[in-house]
């Protein structure tokens, strides 16, 4: 079959992800698709995968993607005639200590919240289900009956056949060697067999995806890591339908295969595949290849596995598989379009769950490429969660190895990564260290999470219950509620939009009205075509044609890309990232005005400087952009300071605030303060799956103005229909109950949703959560008021109160930073 000279979509890579994407493009969108594979189909990582298929993740959307995979694998043979080897064996996860057991209890509740039945079972039940196992050290196990296993090569061949049946053209032995570009747009795909003109490219090149992306100017931050498992000879007494096993405390996994076992693991000392090629590239000629067996490195897994399944001691090893797989710095895969190239979509970095993800990832990636926007909330896997930092190969390698090493460690709440730190620091870093700051890291920035009192251990001590910072953070919280505190929020992402048509552009992109005169701030959501919330930020109008936009640290690349992409063609509007030009000090608390007026000549009275305004004021000889706004619900200002002056302004505020006991305050207190005030957090409470109406943010949508804006059409339709879900606040009376998010919401004993965030409100003295209450026939005020509510917290039912208003908001302010 000769190569066509043109295709609408060119998919690069014939592994499970490429084949699934081509299949969905052809089946669901009747698209004109060409798939190019440099070797033969499956010859990259796919052919040597172990084939365990798990479904539960901490994100509801990703769990949905994985559940879709299972549904697809179940039915694919009927469509294509090629079996996938799918077996619904169920999966047992083993717990050998109390912390792990607590993790599983939380996991079982998460599973229920996401509509899956995960059971917790006793060691005796485990023994009955898996008689060859030594259960003497078990506390118990979780049991997810709908998980299973499949044959990676067979699924891929079946998807490839299905893709062809729907009209896709798959070419093996064709290597992509480069791209012909027109600015940031790919116009031709250059291959070993000639050029193909195309509209969109989908980069599913597995561990080669980084170098394929680089040819189009984008960074795909992944690191190939060596991953090993063994396949044993037959083991007497092993059932062919034995559940797959994950034994995280022993860092190993098992699945039955032809009467024997596949056993592999995640070691704490993983080995990156460093090829020695320029830029760390992976060699092209790695078709159906493996590394040499490394029994020395694997011995740690073997020892643990024999302790769990003693029959392994005498079972013969049929084969060892030591293959490369792409891992990422946060353990999640990578989908979507990077800002640097207008028409390359990526599906790569599958962290050894590419077989489990393949079906669903292909579905959402195809839809994303066709529509230009993700079909559901895929933020945790979006390529725009990364930044310029991720161009640093050594940093990506170190962080990825840390994430790999933590794959099976107990997931303690609020855990931070340790590698590659400190990386980006604010000018206040040393000063804050002097105040005994305990830092966390976000997109490379060191940010104070809390401040350890003198004599206390200035570090996070992991724990499943209340952690060592609980008391000190309560004091910081009280300081802001009662007096005044300073948050260093210099890591906030900041952009400027300028140009004759800047207002026109933002008026189209923002759901709220940004046309207020210069000097005004607008808190606004940015909506997708479904009316879902793609971003949540503040726009300050500095002049007729100049706007300053502030958003969360982690959303820097994403929000920039979203705004830039949606500037209507032909308008004179330019977006610039100015993050590093400004330090940000948030001066918050009832005494904030006393402190601010002591350091500036400007009139900061309520009349002269009301809420929702931006002014330039002088502090310590520097021009400071002051935004009267709050995310904690107290009187306060965000002070955006020329970066080199951040220290001077901080010192001046600290000195002036001395008589008010001013002190620096960290991000954990911020979280507690915002939960009490009901300010939404993007990525958890509000996501692309949720409209402003559902999120209780309808007041920030300019439907009444006769102007077109992103999402308007869809919201207008929604405005006349009953809401089927609404974001509500919940509290629990028992102050000891810990809420973390994903707890199930019960109304009159029936599940109606789950918490999107959870934490502790120190002023209220109890746990607080937010979550959507759902009901297919509508969630109106009567429905909300007429229910009795409980939360399921780590499998225990706990009485809860529903709140329709912010929990602590005496002034009813609605604007956030
Ligand atoms: C030992 C091991 C065990 C695993 N076990 C499991 C498991 O139990 N469950 C699970 O879900 N996952 C598992 N995985 C992970 C799984 O194998 C991968 O996540 C998955 O195969 C990734 O598929 P892919 O399509 O992204 O990559 P690949 O299969 O590597 O496909 C990428 C393809 O792109 C082609 N390509 C690259 N560059 C070019 C170019 N320039 N031009 C044309 N073609 C190109 C390559 O030749 C390759 O075929 C395991 C991985 C390993 C290593």
C-alpha cells in the first residue's frame, strides 16, 4: 500500500495508544486517518506489557477513561473477530499495616463515589480466593471484581483491524523523520517514504514521543525507565481465573498466565534508560527489543514475591522481560495539545498503565483532536500541566524516578515530592526560611505551606491522621481571621493582555463582564463550548487597552494557552506572560488596612480604594500594583511588586505590622480559610465538567448582556433547564472526622455525589467539604432542603450538614483571587 499524499489526521505510532486513537477517529468521527509505524505494530512498549488492567484512579474522569477501556475490550472481538484476551479476574490489593488499611478504606470509598464496587475483605477470604498465597502478615485486602487482564498485543491488533474496518490506513515500516512547518502549524509530515500533507498530527510515539514532539517544537516530558517482570512455568494449584494481585507493601504485582505467574514490581531504586544519544533520544531501531535480564536488580522483587507466594521458590522461570516504558514526573500520562504547536496532539507517557488506559485514552484523544477541546475534565493528564521547567531533562529524570519509586508507597495526604528542590524560589525564600517556613513545591516553585513554631520539627511528618502541622496552621488561620498575615504568592501566574482590541478579545473569552472602566477587577471563569469551566481567574483593567490577569501557579501554561488560543482572529490583542516580573504579597486580615496605610501615602480607605479595584500605590519607594481582593474572605490586598522590590516591601510590611503581630502565613492556612468562605478551587470544585450555574457561580456570567462569549450558546440552553447537579458545602459535627475529598455524599441514605474538596475549618472547628449533589430529575432548593445528609468517610457513615451558603461569610463577598 503506497503512502497517500494527504490525510486529515496522521497518527504516529502503532502501539496500543496509536491504534486506539486511529480506531476512534475512524469509528466515531469517520475521519480520514493514516497511522504510521516505524517498525511493526506493537513493536515498541506494547508487545512486552504484562497486561494487568486496573481501573480506579484518584480522578473521576480518569477512572471513567479506564472503565471505558474495559467496556471496549469486552466487546471488541464481536466487532473485529480478533480476541483481546480480556479476562475479568478481579483484582486484590493487599494491606499489611494499618496505614495501608486506612488508605484502602479511603480508596474503597473513592471507588463507591465513582460508581465502582470495591470491597474490603479479610485475610481468610483472600486465602480462599488465592490459596497459594501466604496471608499471615495481612491486615486485609481490597477487592475490585471488575478489574482484570488482557493480552496487550491482541488488543492492539484487534484495534488496528477495527480501525482499518472503519477506513483508517495503517502503514508499517514508515518512520516519521520531521515536519514541514508554517509558523507553529505542521503542514506536512516527513517520512522515510515521502511527505504527507495533513491537518492534524497525533503523536502516539511512546518513549519516542519526546523526540517526535521536539521536531515540532514541543516538549513531552517523559523518561524511559527499565521495568522488569518474570513469567514462570506452570504452578500447581494456580487457577486460570485467579485474580490479579497488587501487593504494594512488598512492591510487587502478579497475574496468572498459562498456568504460571507473571510477577513484576516497582523498586525504590529504578533505572532510567539513558541511551547516551544526543538529547537523551531513544534509538529508532528498538523494534521488539528488550534489555538484558538483570536478576541482581530484580532480586529485591523475587525475595518479596516468594514470601507472598512460596510456590515461586521452586517454580521455574520461563522468561524475564526487561523492557523500557515511558514514565512522567507526576505518574500520570500526557494527553492534549501543547501551546507551542497549533496542530500536534500527544498521547504518551503511560507509566506502565497504557494497556489499562489504551481504549479510553484513544477515545478522548480522538475527540479532543477533532473538537480542539477535551471532551471531559482531563486536567490531571493535560500536557499543559507542565511548564518551561519540564524542558530540563535532568530534572524530569530525577522527579520521574522519584514518582516511580513511590508507585507502591502508602499515599499519605499532603505528601510533597523531594527531588529537584529547591528549583524556583521567590525573593522572600531566605527570609521565610528564617521564619521557619516548611515549603511545598508547585510547578517548580517553592511555596511556604506552613511555619513551624520555635522548637517544633520544621518538616512534614507523614501520617494518615492529623499531621504535625495541624496545630501551627490553626494559629496561622486565626491570625488572618483575627489580625493580619502575609502570604507569599509570588508564584501566581500573571499575564498582560494589550492592544487596541484587548477588551474585545477578553469580552469574548471571559464569562463575566470585564468591560468595567480602568481600575476595576473582575473575577471570571473562562468557559468551553459546553459551558464547562476551563479557568477561573482575575482580570484587572489597568487602562483602556491594557489588562493584567492573575491565575493559580499550576495553571500557568494551561490558562495562557486557553486565552491565547481563543483570541478571535484578526483582533489586535497580545498576551504576554509576566509571571517572573512581579512578586505577590497578599496582606490579609481585619488589620490589613492599618498595616497598609502605615507604609503608603496612598488613601486606602474603603471610599478611596473599595473592594474589586486595582490602584498603583507606593510602598518603600517602589510602585506597587495593589488589588483589593481576597481568597480568604477578609479585608485585604494582593500587592504585586516589581520582583526585585519584593524583599523591601515585605520588610516594610513586617515592620509596620509589628504592633499587630503580623506574621507570614502559608498555603495550608489559605486552604482552610477559603474552605470556610466557600471560594471554589479550579481543578477540584470547578472543572471543565461543571458549568457556572452548577457551581453556584451563575452570578459571574454575563448572560444578560447582549454580547457573544465562549460558552454562551450552551449556557443559554442550560439556563432554562433544571440543574441536575449543584455544588454544596458540607460540614461534619464530629471534629475528629478528617475530610480529604472524594468522600461519598448520601442523601436519605442514597448516594448523590462525592466531595470535590475536603479539609478542616479552624474557625468553625470541624471538617468542611464541597461536592456536587446530583439528581437526574433536578436539584432545586426543595430537593436540597428536604434531605438528610451523611458523608461516607473511609467506609464509615458520618452525619453531615448541607450548607447552601458560604459557611463563614459575614460580609457576603463573592470575589476571589
Ligand atoms: C515490563 C512492562 C510491563 C508492563 N505492564 C503493563 C501492565 O500490566 N498493564 C498496563 O496497562 N501497562 C503495562 N505496561 C505499559 C504499556 O506497555 C505501555 O504503557 C503501553 O504499551 C504504551 O503504549 P504506546 O502506544 O504509548 O507506546 P508503544 O507501544 O511504544 O508504541 C509507540 C510506537 O511508536 C512508534 N514510533 C516511534 N517513533 C516513531 C516514528 N518517528 N515514526 C513512526 N513510528 C514511530 C514505535 O515504533 C512504537 O511502536 C508495561 C510496560 C512494561 C515495560
